[in-house]
């Protein structure tokens, strides 16, 4: 979704009670917010980072358990994270 000069995308089903992990520059409006529930990636909201949303969608689909440090580290390519599913 484009809003003026921003591209805003969301995937999954984030909740206000989820743990939020930030990647990027929030002040510069170039970031992703990843939502973890019990360690599993359940949602992403991104501004001007559509590639990260696409990569996160695959991890959300399999409810991948992802290390918060990997999500926050811009040097980690999300496509290189393997899906290890969380099971309740």
C-alpha cells in the first residue's frame, strides 16, 4: 500500500501483546517491525522494506521460531533463515 512517498506493508496476524523486534531506521521511515509470539514469527509491518515482508511471509506461514537478534540485524538476510516451526 502506497501512502504518499511511503510503501507500507503488513503480513500475518500481529497482536499488541506480541514481542516486537525492530530492524532499520524508524526515524527515517525505513524499517520493519517483526512480531513474535512464544518465539514464533507471527507478523510483520514494514515501511519501505517490501523485500523483508516477502521473506517474512514464508517464515510466518510455517510459524518459524526466529532468534530476535537475527531479525534485528540488517546484516542477516531473512531468506537465509530456515523454517523451524514452533509447536504448542
